[in-house]
């Protein structure tokens, strides 16, 4: 026999792999079916074995119809495999509403279980049947309410996470863009300063060469001029340089 907890873990893992579209060869040949984990039975009373309504490992969703003779006003519904009623788990009570005496001779019952494991019981004819679940189990409307609230919380959580993500992106843009602009401006300013300095040096060198060549053409080499005289000649020869 296999440990029940281990069976649940293995089954859940296989189901998750199939639902996620896993193409592993280990699960390609596995057929996944939702089944009833334990038999559902009706207490027949008088020390009789419980009557199986839905057998264990029946695939769901499933609908079964049973005719019950001597249906009592309140019938107990159990879950389990034992022939002794008290050894099984009490699911709930089926109670006939209305004045029909203590029991009905022949009652048609329709039981159904969906993929979520929700059991429903319906009586044929004009007989109203009230199903009361045992303590700790949820009614259908309670399950629907919990599912609705869970979906609502999930949507609000996803919306909140999206808003937080957008705010984070905006903050990063606010923090990063000015910094990038500042860095680029500083780099451009530094480049322009270096270019201006280089251009200034080129102009000085070019000016000195042109001035020297002009002096050689105008004056013989043996004539010596002072720096002031050279500047005066420069202003006369290159009037545009005086404005700069």
C-alpha cells in the first residue's frame, strides 16, 4: 500500500505538470482523471450495511439515480468503505420537508458530484429535500462566497502590484534621467573646454609662425626689433587679430 499523503503529493505534482503544459516523456502517457476519493453511502438503519450511492474512484462529474424504499424522515449520509456505519465519516443529513409521516415507501434520489467534489442530492416528485452537512463542512453558497472573495482579493492584489510596479518605474525614471542628463552635460562641457583650449593653442602657434615669416620678408635678419615693435607690426599686418 502507498502512504496517503505521498499519494496526494504525487497526484498534485502530476496534475500541476499536466495543467502547465509540461511535455516531459514521463507524463505523456499518463491519463489524468478527477475521481471520487471515497465511496458515498446512505445509512439504511437496522444494523444494515450502508448502501453505496457513488463508488470510490468514480470519475467526476457524475450523476447517479437511486430508488430508496422506506426512506425515513432523516437519512444519514456517510463517506467511507467500511460495512459498519459508525466506522465511516458522517457527511450530513438528508431530511424530507413536509408532512409525510415517519418514512416514505419509495423515493427517487438523484445524487451528483462535480469536479470540485461538491455533492448535491435531489428528490424526484414534489418532495422537498433539505441537505444538512456535518459540522466543519461548507455549504455550496459558502464555497461560492469564498471563491468569489478569493478572486476579488486576487484581482486587487494584482492591481496593487501593477500600481506599485508603475510607481517604481516612474521613480526610477525620475531618479535616473536627470542624473544621465547631468552627466552628459558635464561631459559635453569638459569636451568643449578641451576643444577650446586646443583651438587657442593652434591659433597661437599659427600666429607666431605667420608673424615670423612676415618679419623675415620686411626686415633684414640683422635688424633687431623689440617685442612692442613686433606687436605694432602685427596689428598693421593682421588687423582682424586686433579685434579678437
